[in-house]
C-alpha cells in the first residue's frame, strides 16, 4: 500500500537535493569554463607572438651578414658556385618568411612579409647574374658592382623590413598584455560577483532548502499516517460490526433466559474488556500483554457462542509481554482462523496462540487445525499480502491491513507469513522487533 508511494517520494527528495547541489555548483562551473577558455586563448596568442619575434630576430641578426659574406666569397672565387651556401641561405630564409605568415595576424606585417619575399626573389636574380658572369673572365667588376649596389642594398632592405616586422609584433605583444590585464581584472570582478551570488544562494538555500527538502517527507508522513488511521479505523469497525454485536447480545439474552447468570456475567465482562481493548484510549501501539487480553476476550465470547466446535489455547512466553505491537494485530488473525478454518471443518477444532522470543525479534503464531487452504489458494493469499495495493472487497483485506500496519510502524523486514495445508490447518506467524512500548511512544 505504502511502498510505491514511499519510493516515489524518496526519488522526488533525492532529485530536489541534487538540484540544490547543481544550483550551488553551476556559477562556479560557468566561471571556471570562462576563465580557462580565456586563459587558453591568451596563452596561445602570447606564445604565437613570442615565437614570431624570436624567429624573426634570429633571421634578422644572421641573414644579412652571412649572405653578403657568402656572395663576396663567390665573386672573388674562394668558393665554387656548387659549393656555395647561398642556395641554403635563400631556402632557409623563404621558410622563415613563410612561417612568419602563420604567426602574425596584422595586415601591415603581412605586407612586410610579402615585401621580404620579393627581396629574396631579387637576391636569387642577382645570384644568377653573378653565376653567369663567373663564366666570363672579364666580368669581375660587374659582379662587384652587383654585390655592392644590389645585393647589399637588398639585404639591408630585407633586414630593415624584418626589423619593422619585429617592432610591430612587439607592439602587438604590448597590446596583448594590456588585454590580458583587462581579462585578469574581469576575472577578478566576475569572481567577486560569483562569490556574492553564491553567498546569497547559500543564505537562500539555508532558509528555503530545509523547507523545500523536508516538505516531501512531511507530505509522505502525513499520507502514511492518514493511511494508518484509515486502516486502524477499518479494523476497529470490523471489531464492532453489527453481526458480531447482535450475535453476542443474542447469546447473552439466551443465557439470561436460561437462567445461566454466571455465563451472562462472563460474556458481559468479556464484551466490555473487548471493546475497552479495542478503543484503548486511542493508543496506536500497545503491549503484547494488552493485545493478548483483547484476543482472550474475543475468544471467550466466541467460545460461548461456538462451544460445541471451538476450543483455544494461549501459550505466550511472559518475556515478550512488555514488547510493543500495533493495536488489533492478533485478533483479526484469530477471527480469520475461526471463520475460515474452524467453522468450515466438521467436528470443530482448536485455535492456538503462541509467542516466542528470538535473538533479534519475537514471533506470535496463530495456528488452527481447521479446513486449511489448497496450494493455489495459499499462493493467492501470500501474493495478496505482498501486493502494493489491494481492493477493499478482497477476502484478505483485513489481514492485508494488519500486515501493512506492521511494516509501516517497524519496517519491511517485519510482518506476517502464512503456511497452510488443506484439511490439516493454517498457521500465521507475525514477526515483530523487540521494542519496548515506552520507547516507541517517545
């Protein structure tokens, strides 16, 4: 009856707790993603510009001096054209210029690199002319003029262009540093704002959270208490149903008319005790001793009515008398044994109520030697007791109510188990924790 509702409420509560955690973590998560992303961009851009400046600086320092010197050696004949390092210097320079294009993101520096490429092409042309002149013996002066007026001027222009590139890249680094500073200040501002927001959320959650989280628990408790009260009311109604009351009063009248004064007194006393135990000042939990007195009163009344077919025994260890039990737990089981077991068997029978203490719990058994149940019927009854919800008109509704009340009060590991053999009888075992009534009430 209650397990499905309980599971649903627990799931709802867990979802609310997770949502409250997410609300607290979300600002931090957004801020961390923002900060890490910006720091990554800053770092990548800074490394790119730094690599650009370093590469360009190395090129600017070495290329002019090396190229002019290698050209001079070629002209004066100290180095043969096939042994010259000039082609290597030109290829390396082209590679550096191509690489610098991937570093810079400004249009002006891209134009400077394009100019550098033109200068390198001019140097290739000048070197080709010098190599052609070397094939003639009278072209030395022409080669020297090319070296002085063309090669050295172009290498100077190339060096100047690369130096301008370095200068403006350094300016970009300064701009990037200024942006980095702005980003750092923004991160500090956002951190401060997030700290305030989180502090406000914590204050809000500390006030609203307990209400928000405990509300499902309160609703669950109210619902289960409502169901418990309903079950108790239905059980109480069952004890004072008109048939039982009319039949008992008729028996009292018959005994009075027969002059059996002692039997009348006993039945009136038993009926009084029965209803006193049923009401029991509104207590939901009673002692085993009080519950057994209720059962004894019931059996005394029924034995007078069914004296030809009913006998009973109550054999309960007195060590469990002070343990707690939900009110009206044993009597419905005894009533079930009488009407569905003993009355359906010819020749009458006996109902035996026993109680025994174990290491972690105690058990009360109600056993009859009545008609019993077929295996199919026993299976249906056992499954009905374990069902999540049961129709009120079901034949085992009373036992189902008792079983659910036990589980609601003490947990799912406690409750009733039924065993029955057709034509031999039925045994119902009620398992309960060893709780003292005073502790349960507190």
